C-alpha cells in the first residue's frame, strides 16, 4: 500500500506546519493587538474605578464627548443621504462621467487626514474669501463645528456608498419594476421596496462611517484649532490630556473610545454581509 | 454575442456577492433600468447635487492644496519639498511604508491562511479582532502602543521616539488590509484544484507555490497596495509614538501638521501634493491590478 | 384589440432588438410571444408594460394611447421570470401591495387577497416569506400579486423559465385553467414551442426583432410562413432539399409511387417512437415512425428502404418563396 506509507508522514508534516503557522499568526496578533488592549484596560483601572469616573465626568471630557457625538451624527447623517443617493445613481443609472464619479468616490480613502484638514483650511479658512464671508456672517467654518463636520464627512465619504452599492446591484431592479407596475410611485417604490432590501447593508455602512467619524483625529485636529472646551473632540481630548501629563484622563478617555470600538466591532460582525445571505 | 442575448432575457439573480469586490466594479453597465441612455430630470438633479457635494467637500479643497503648492512655480514647489526636514520625513515615510507593506504581505497572507484553513478554539474571536484597528481611533492606537512599547514598557521594550516605533504603529493600523482581501479569495478557492494537484503527485509546498499562490497574488497585491497607501498617509497612530523628532522619527503627515501649525501653508501644501500623487499612483495601480485579477478569475 | 403595438422599433446601442414590429393582441385571449433568445420578445413585453421606452412606434392598451404613459399608470400586471418577490414581505403583504398603494380599505384588501390566495392555492402560505416558498409557489404568488389590482392585461415574462421541468409542466396546465377562470387578456413570453403550443390561444413568433408569423397554434404548425417558423415549431428534416416533418415521411420496404430509395444507418428506439436515420442521395435524414411500424418493417441498419412524403404541406412552397 504505497499510498498509506506516503500519506502518513505527509499528514504529520502538514499538522506540524499547521501548528507552526498558527503559532506565528497568533503570536503576531497577540503582541500587536491583544496585549496593547489588555494593557490599556489594566492601566485605566489600575487605581480603581473612581479616578476613571472622575476623569470621564469632568466638564472638559463631557464637553468633548458632546462635540464628538454632534459631529459624528451630523457627518453620518449627511453621508447616509449622499451615500444612498450616489449608490442608486451608480448602480441604477447610466450617465456621462459615471466612471469618473465612481473613481472620485474612493479618493478620500487615499488622502492623509492632515491633508484633508489642510485642504479644508485653504478653502474655508477664515482668511480666505469664502471662509471669510461665512465668518463675517456669523457662521465661521474653520475652528468651529461646521468645519469639523466637513472634515469628518470627507474622511468617511466612501464608506456608505461602498457598503450599499454592491447590495443594490445584487438585489436587482425587478422588485422595483414590479412595484411600479403595481402602481407604486418611484418614491413609494424606494421607501417600501428598495430601502427595506438594502437596510442591513445601509446599517453596516452607517456603523462603519460612525466608527470612522468617532475616531477621526488628524483632519479634525487641523480644522478644529483644538480649542479646549470648544472644539475639542474625544480623540483630541486624549492627545491633549496625554501631552499635559494627565495620563489618567488620557487612558480613561481612550478606554471609553476603545470600548465604543469593540461595540462597533460587534455590530459590524453582526451586520457584515454574509456569503450565504 | 452573449451581451445581445442578455438584452432579451434578464440575467438570473446575481449569485451571492463573494469575496473580491472590485472598487471600480460598478462602471461599464449597459444602460439604466429602462435600458436607455437618456438622463432623466431626476437623475440630472441627483447628479447635480452629487457633483456639488463632492466638489465642495473633496474636489475643490484638494485642488486648492495643489494650487497653493504650485502657484509660485515648480522651482518653489521643489524647494519646499526638498527642505532637509521635509525631505527626510518623506524618505522615512516611504521607506517605513514599504517595510510595513512587505511585512503585511507576508503576515497578512499567513493570518488569512490560518483563519481559513485552520480550526482552533477561539478562531471566531481572533477573526473579529482583525477588524479592531479599523474601529479603534488611531490616536488611541498610538497611545495603546506607547503604553506597551514606550517608556515604562512592561515588556522592557522601548520603541518610543524611534523609527521602529513608527513601523509598529503603522503595522497596527494596516493589519486588516491584506488579511481582509486575501481571506475571501482563499475561502472561495476551489479545493478540488489542490486535490487534483495532489493526485498528480505534487507535495504540499509545490501545491502552495504552483496552485494556491498564483490565485492569491491579485488579492495579496491589492491588500498590500492598500496597506502602503494607508501607511503613507497615517497621522494619528504615529504622532504620539514617534515623538515627532525631525530627521529621525518625523513622518510626512506629522511634518505637514507641524508646518500648518507654524503657519507655513505653502510648505505644507507642497508635501501634501507629493503624498497625494503617491496615493493616486497607488490607487491607479490598484485599479489596474484589480482589472488584471478580475480577468484571470 | 386589447393591446395594439404599432411599428415599434427599439435599439440597444447598435443592436436592433425590435425592428418595426406590429402586433395585435385579442381581448380575453392567452397569447404567446414565442422566439429564440435575443429575438426581441421580452423587449416587446417590457415596452408594453412601460418598463422600456420604444424608440419609435405606439402602444395602445384597451383603446387608450399608452406610449408615453409611465408603468404606474398603465394598469398592467407583470410577472417576472425570477418572480421579483418582495423578499421582506409575507405572501399576504406581497399580494396586498398594489391594493395598499391604491389606498383600498383594509377589509376590502383582506377579502380580495384571501380570494386570490385561494385561487392560486396559497391560502395556507399567507404568512410565510418568499424565501420559505418553492419556485412554483413564488411564481403563483407573483401571479396573484399581479392579478390583485385587476389589470387590464396580464404580462408574463418567461414565467416558467426558472422552474424545473416537472413543475413547469404542472404550472402551464394550471395557467391555462386559471386563464379560463379569470379571462384576463394575457400575454406570455416563452422560448419553448411546446409550452406555447400547449397553452396559448394564439402565438406570435418573433425572431431577430421581427414578427415571423402569428396565428393559432395549429395554423402555425400546419402552415408555417417560412423555414424558420417551421423548424422552430417542431422537428424537421430534409427530403430532396426541402424541409419536412419527420413524422410526415412514410417508410416502405417496397418501391411505390414517388418513393426514393435510401439506406438505413441507425434505428433508434425512443419509447413509443422510433427514429429511423437513413442515407438518401448521399444526405443524412431521418423519419419518425411508431414502434409497431418499425417492427412490421423489420428495419435494420444497412437495409434498403423507400421513403416518400406522406402528405406534403399544402402551400409551403409558395410561402417559402415569399419569405
């Protein structure tokens, strides 16, 4: 039985190599991902719950949290409307310049957050013509919430489009057409047929965009002017507290953000389009 | 000829979308839902609003960066890019990113392989952890790494204010790219091909090299390119651990930030333009790669 | 006429899907649009429904000019090959959809939907989701959904194309019976001539964007307008360079009037029918005979037989010439 004699060592060899590969992969992940995370939990709760609570309930931390939520919610809302609209345009319609639009959608992924900030400052800064006009009319953009929303919209722009478009393509146009022949107006067909069909993909995209928006640092750092208690978000708060040697507050806020990230991760896991779907 | 047949009988419902989704995969559809090339009033309105949104937020600001940097001529631009400080930062950024890309290529593929072909307790958890760097704010990632690999490291490894610290930070934030592009392709890979090769007498190493690897290469390349592009532009993760020391640990994004803070928009814009060009070249390369991959699949 | 499509032309880029097509669909009848894939039949159906716009030509539905009318306002029922079931709605809600859009009172909707679900034998499935139904059940649901709004015409695009052979046969018999009950003007697209012959009152043969012939199924079979229609509607073989139906060839062991000698190549038994493949004047052709005839003639490969047309299609020569 030549097969048996040659198969046995092969199986042993593949088991050994399997365990070896697994060990390498898990060790790498342990030192790069797991250990740092465990450490931050440990550092945060090193001195018990009280300092964490004190740090997180300080006026500055609460204000930063509020600013973060306002900016993130506005940015996600804007990108949801834009994302669904563009996905429908790209998947359901044909028009000149479609390929260009499609390429531009992904552009923000390639731009450094700092460059995003600089770009917005150059156009909407209070010393430019456009930015100056806005700030003269009591609506400053840079060093203020609108600029931060713009920056956050910029960095999370493709996420919802790219989550929704493939599902929209997969669902196909027939259900909508069936609704039309049954008398549904385009809006009714969208609301009652298309939207329910893409709802999980949309939720997935929105969660991705939310994660990106909550965690944005570089672009917001540039356009916000990092004004404590005014335009400071949680990520800016982390950096500012750390630079000011208030490690307890920096770690506490980091832990809060990491906790949000894990919740988001669970949501992503739950919402991610599955092969079997 | 096949396209013509499609015109008449609608294609069967699309197979469940698996794995490789081309970034540019939406182009090239023939006709709209009603098969016409007319642009109706609704589409025109949507297109107008989209163009405005994209222009106001992305295109005009980016154009302003390029304009700002080249306004005073190429000599001035070149001078701004090649100040010793900016040039050192650019060199570090590109070299570190290349290094990070290569490590990701190897480790990412390996992790994807283990996640697809191996079974062990807690695999689902590990699989979920892979996405953590995408969900975790980069500044937090930087802080977390600094806690472990900074001064007072419980492991006794201090990479703070060193180039190796920059590389570790970049490895952290780019971890998911290669894993998440290779994993679905590996899942989809027809294992009968490997069985066929084995029945023809190929050993494990030969099967991997001659059968598996050629099928993975487009995805590996795409993931590596994405990781490289991300490394080039990363700011939040590196700002704390690098300590921002010019000529030593300062990467371009951090250097741009410093120039903005010190009110040197032209210098900042010039380096930004270089980063933009590198990123665009990588994206175009990626698109070419994906077309190539799609053709082979 | 329930539907009158006049001089309809439709292009997709360089491809001409419909080339000056005119079709009249009689009221209350079950009409099949038959033809090969890419022949334009689905395009014509979608133009009637308003899902596509014709480049030129007019569509009139029940005397009302509908060429520029949106699909919402044509009041046609449309059934898609792949069902287009609303996946997130129960069977009940799917069927109720058109009525809800029309703001019909709730109790009236309930009565109508219950009635329709009984008609399509899905009353027990009312609260299931499409994913829990078989293909045949989904298609019946789609039919009930289209009928719910009492459309002027019912359009079915390859309604059985995605089903397996067994269910397909059941469903087409059932469609015929359903049509005899509800009498709504119905047009269905198919590429299966057997399906068209079995179910339809009249058939329109479309190929390469043109109407090849239209008429009753037996008319088309007996008096095909041209070689294309003849070969599309049933098996054909050649005798003396002309198309004939294999069951119209008479096989004899002795020479007789009009017979041509031929050599038997193979005798293939397909249950009741026997396929006799012969070499005639150096050309391969075949005849279809019954099992009894084959046994009586004692056919074997290599034996010589004499073949003649049993009955020449009366005017096929002149029609072929005119095509």
